[in-house]
C-alpha cells in the first residue's frame, strides 16, 4: 500500500509538472491552426510585405512592419539598457560599500514590480514629454537631416517606446549580471589585486571577461522581455499600421507585434483579419520562444559552473 | 607615477559612472511613484473606491467594480494556479534530476518569460470562443483567471522548487527513518518547513498577476458594473487603467491615475513586505 502511495505521488506530481509544457503546446497548436487562413491567403508575403488593410473590400494583411518595429524598439532597449544594467551590476558586485548594496539592489528590483500598464500610463502622460522636449527636439534640430532622426517630435514614437523598454529590462539584466559577476571565483580577483591592479582594472580585465557568456545570457533574457512587452509599448508607440508602421525614423509612430495585437484585436470583425492577428501572435511566439530558450540555456549552463550552488 | 595617477583617476571615474547608472535607473522609479501619488491622491476617497465608474466630466464615479473584479480574478487564479504550481514545484525539487524533469524545468522557465499577450490570445482561442474544440466560456471571470493562472503557475512552480530545495535533507531522512513514506514526508514535513518560502513565492506571483493587463484584454473584456455572474464580462483594475488612460476626457484620465495609485500600493506593498520578511533568510541560504 505504502509503496503504491509513493508511486502515485510521484506520477501525479510528474504529470502536474508538465503543466507548463501543456500550456506551451496548446499555445503553439491553437496559434498555428488559427493562422492557417491568413497564411493560405497571403502566403509568404505575410512575412515580407508591409500593406495592412482590414477593410473587407480590399483586405490585405502583411506583417513585416511589426516585426521590424519589435526588433527596432528592442534594439534601442538593449543599446541603452544593457550598459546601464552592467554599470549597476559592476557597481553593486565589485565597487559599492557593503552597507548600500542590499538597499540599492532592492530599489532597482522594485522597477520590475511596477505593472506594465502603469509604465504605459506614466509614459503616456509624463515620460513622453521629457523625451520629446529634452531628447527628440534637440536630436531633430541638429541631426534632423539624417533620416533616422527626421520627422516631427511628438513623443509617441519608436524612441519613447524603446526608452521605456530600456527602463523595464534594467532590473532583469542587472540582477542576473550581478549574480554572474558574483559567481566569478575570488582567487581571480585576488590574483589581479596582488599584481597591483586597481578595482576597475580587476573588473574590466579579469572579472568581465570571465563572466562574458553569462552577461550575454542576461542581455538575451532582457531582449526576450523587451520583445514580449505589451501594454507599456502599446500606450506610447503611436499605433500606426501598414507602411506608416515601418520604423524608418526614431521620431515616428510605429507598432510592435505585441502592441498591434493589444491595440486592435478587439476590433477585428471578420475571420480573416482575426486570423491575421493570430498569425502575428504566432510570429511573436516563435521569436519569444527562440530568444528565451537561448537565454535559458546560456544562463543555466553558467550557473552549473558554480557547482550546484544555485541550481 | 603619473601613469598610476591616470589609473587611479580611471578607477574613480568608473566608480562615479556606476553611481550615475544607479541614479539613472532609480529616477524613473521615483518619477513614477511621485506622479502616481500626486495625480492619483486627489481622486482617492472611500466613495471612489466603492462606486461604479461615471460617464466622465465632473462625474467620474469610482473604481469599485474594478477592485472587486481584480479580487475575484486573483482569487480564482489562486484556486487554479497554486495547487498546480506547488505540485509542479514539489516534483521539480524532489525528483528533479531526471531528464524529464530537466526538460519540464526549462519549459517552465520559458513560460515564465513568455509574452503575456500571446497567453491572452491562446486563452481567447481555446477558452473564450464558443466554437467546436474550445471550452466556450465566453468573456467571463473564469476565462480571465485561466489566462492569469498561465502566468502564475510557472512563477509559483519555480519559487516552490527553490523553497523546497532549501529544506535540509536531514529532516527528510529523520522522517523516513521513522518509517514515514516519501509522499507523507513531503506533504507533512517538507511542505510545512518550506511554508514561509512557498508563501513568499505565492505572494510575489500574486503581485505580478495583479498588474497583468494584456491577458485580460481578450478574456474578461471589462465591465462598468459590479460582478454580474460567472457568464458575464468582469472589470479589472489594470484594464480600467488602460481604458481610462486612453479616454480623451481629463476626468476619466484622473480616474486612471486614482486606479493606478491603488494598484501600485497593493503591488509594491506586497513586494516590500515579502522582501523585508525574507531578508535575512533568503540572503544567507540561497546565495552563499
């Protein structure tokens, strides 16, 4: 009796542990089957074209601009967010006085606790005007002749969305990078100090190169977060569709895959346009899956080096 | 000697650059909190918390249905998600070395970082729509709770796993030496020792879920009335914020800030309480 009780317990928990796998499988299946109509109609041009017209008379749905919008805003997030996060991680792991270490890391991690919709609200009514007045207007005035900075500074555009994403990935990237730096064995630091290196030299020449792959993994995880982020981006990116959504300038409204779905799917009236949103969801799912699996593999492999201290 | 001065200068420089990075990261947090308090506080009153939303202008009404809806959604989400999450966590901690468990753990981590709008879309297709092959629950509290539990489960599973792994093996061995079976040991000894860690993980997951908006867009739809039954759309705090923020009426926008203040107070206090409560313990046992 008892042995079978153990057996049952093992099997039951094993089955329940597959919940996440089942959810992912259901997601993949339902999105794939929901995308069939749009893929049949548009074929390959669903991925390569830029036209978008939900009017039933001249229906056309092509999703390339939203993929581009996602990639461009996420790239801005990484370009701004990763160096900042790395700076925070280095400071907290290697340079800061011990007394402030814990309070500061709590503060930075609180950034992750703020709900996405509140980032959006703040972005829409507050941050947008800072970006417009102090970043976009000067950029446009002095560098407006470059297409990347052309357009009318308005604050609801690619740049604002990218900057909000940069803020939102900081807690993820900085806390994982900090763990990575802490995982660097102390003898490496001691050796470097003993030959007379300064703190910064120890970090830049030894510690960073030792933790390189883990920091890369942290950045990829940040990328995954930026790609999937929905509400905050939806509220500040301007929500343009079709050719207008191609992110040719930072000072131009655009659309990410997630924001396209969030802003419009409730208005989808006919089956084909609904299928188009599902198709975009499918693209987003594949992108998110690929990024996350790469990041998980990199970060887990790294923590395995620690000899089972974390995992 | 002068090269040493340059090296020292560089060292100082990067020290201050580090401080600058932290300031740059904490500034938005400060600005968000400040704006939410300054813009949200004037609308806040007992009436605001308990009445239905008004049409706008002078009569903005309140966020009663949204608060009630969020509480119902979170309650249902916990009912669905906590048992599944904790059982997954038990498996990953107690039987976690098998290849099967490793795959499940990775998939669980992947789901943790999954785009939440995709979760909403899936639940819409599989649970909400009334077509063959789906549950056909319509826009309803249960549909919303299923979507939210897809987000809650992987977080609870992960934190439960960590909490259970922290239970010293000696306790398991002592229990088994008394002839207690493994499943009995796990449920009565291991879980009760890991209780604080489990609760911590659940509270953090609830804080996360309470602010989720994207999965609700397609599953509960929002409502201006109080709970109308399990087959009807329901309001939710994050959804109310999103819809009110996009309204052209300044009064309704003010309602969004009021709702944001309530939401952020709940979410941040959950986070801060959890962190203060677990300060010593987690720091010493997990990280070293």
